[in-house]
């Protein structure tokens, strides 16, 4: 382990469950990616981009629940403003999205 954090550090990360409600291609991205629109319930709608085109087709992503960090500052990626960071396990060049086993309320806290 390179960076040990405290429990207080972990508590600063706001992890939430959201549902993907929109997917667009992102041709301006350096690596193949999608632009995603995600419903986080009471937190509202947030957008992000994700390099997940090798394992996921757009139709597979629609209405899929994911886990994301929602308290990062916005980040400009090409002509797109990313507002959250979806989480996935990196397996070689592929990213496998983290999600819940059962459907939960959008905006649910992950702890």
C-alpha cells in the first residue's frame, strides 16, 4: 500500500448510487469514451465521461445503476464538463463498473 488514509479521510469521499439515464458517444475524447447522464435522486442529475466502450454498449448502460464519487470538483474534458466520477475495477484495458446487487434508491449513500 502506497498511501495510507485515515477513516476521516475516507468519510470525506461522498459515494452514491445513481442510475444512468442518458448515453452519448464522446468523439472528442482522447480514448474511446461515452458521455453519461446520471440520476442521483435528491442530489440531482450529474454528467460524466467514462472509458467503458470496450465492455459496454450504450443500450446495456441505459437504466443501469452505478456507484460514483459525487463531491469532486467539476473537471473539463475536451468540450465536456464532468461532474462526478463513476467507479470501476480495472482489468487490463477494460473497466468493469461497480454497482449494487439489488436496485436501490438513487442517491443512496455507499459506506
